[in-house]
């Protein structure tokens, strides 16, 4: 599980006065797939005043096997 707080996303540059908080989680479904989710909450200068929030859900497919060394 990961937690992030900031004002900039690679795809969505946010106003410095409107930061966001995000929680994310990944879970392996199988050797070749991973389920990932995240919830982002963006505020309008105050944490109690929401600007927007959204939930992302996806499946990551692994086409190549990872090489494990011993």
C-alpha cells in the first residue's frame, strides 16, 4: 500500500493551492497479472473542502516472466 500527497502528477499538473492525497494498493492475481487500485482526493486549499475525488481500478498484465536470481 502506498500513500502520496502532492500538487503535481505527470499527466495532470495541479494548481499549487489545490493539493491532493492518494492511497494505492496492488495485489497479484496470478503470476502474469496484478490488480491495482487507487483513490485520489483533491482539495480546494483546505482538506475539508473537496474539489474532486476518484477511484481508479485496473489490471496489469505481465507478458514477460521476471528473471529471478539466487
